[in-house]
């Protein structure tokens, strides 16, 4: 699958490399490159943290410099939380991944740089980038963990490539009730409530019935819901009859 390359520049902690691998694989990305990791490579802490995403680490490219890691890429994005005094386009993660998709679709190879945990990317790294990704975080606490930054970027990549509705309803194995089933339920309640004298005074009875019908049609009822509501009314009637 065509996708950007995520480049971890001089990462310091193996746990964060593993966390970044997990974040990438959560959203279907598996092209990782690592530049001069502080604690050497391979790293057992990274492998342990990666859990089911260990394959990304096995296949990760290892480079001595940022220049070497991005040598085959025509468009490079650098993630940074602070101004660097360099004149470059600054994009949100959403805009950056939209641009990335457009360029990859046109046949380009794109890399995204992520800096070390302590201070982020150096200006020399950012100078090699085409544009900057800046996450709109709290300015009083702008520092993001390496894996968190990777997660945010990977999420935006995935979100724009998968058609996911903004809201869905989890039926948990149930089925929606049909209009006929809801109609039977409404009639059951209307009949029993009429017998109980609920629709009073008579001048307001039709309006009350209409309101009740509208309530049933407005509710997103499953077949299980309908059965429970029928059972509630039957039990209330039985209880009333036993009390006579």
C-alpha cells in the first residue's frame, strides 16, 4: 500500500520507539526508518513495547543521518511544536496528511520526521524538510511524547483514507424493530392505558394518543426492546388484576 515513511530521528528511549511502532500499525502504517538511535539497534525495550507491531521494527530501515534516511523522498514533513526561525509552510496534521495523500497519489515518495524526546528535531533536520507539521496543542504545555506525535499523524492519515461515519449505532446482535412491530406495541399500550383511564379528560384524549404514537415512532427500538416493553405492560396488568 502506498504510504508515507515515518522517520524517527535520534530517538532516545526504546520504549518510545516501540510505542511509535504500535501507533503506526494501529492505523495501517508499517514503513519506519530510524536515525542514529541513542541506545543502539536492535533494542529489546522497543521490541517489548511494540507487542504485536514487532514486524515494523524487524523491517525498519536504520540510517546514520537524517539526510540518508530521506534521500529517496521528494517531499519531507517535519513535526515540531515550536517556531524555528525558518521560512516554511506550516500545516496542521490534517492538512499535512491531505497533502501527503495527494503527493503519493501523484507518484511521489513522502517522509515525515519525528524528533528525539528531549528537544525535538534540530534546525538542521528541519531545514531539509519541505514543510512543517504543527499540532495545535496547549501553548503552555506544547511538548508531545514521541509515540503520541506519531499516533496523531498516523490517525489523520488513516482517517482521510477510510470512509467512517461520524456516528453509528452498535446493535450488539439485535435487530431493529419493524414498523409493524412498533405499531402493535403502540396499540397494546394505547388499549391498556385506555382501560386504565389514562387518557383524561376526554377532550384531550386524541391529542394524548397522538403524542404517545409520535413517541413510539421517534424511539429507535430493537425487537428486544419491543418485547421487554410488551412484557412490562403485561406484568403491570397482571399485578393490578391480582390486587382486586
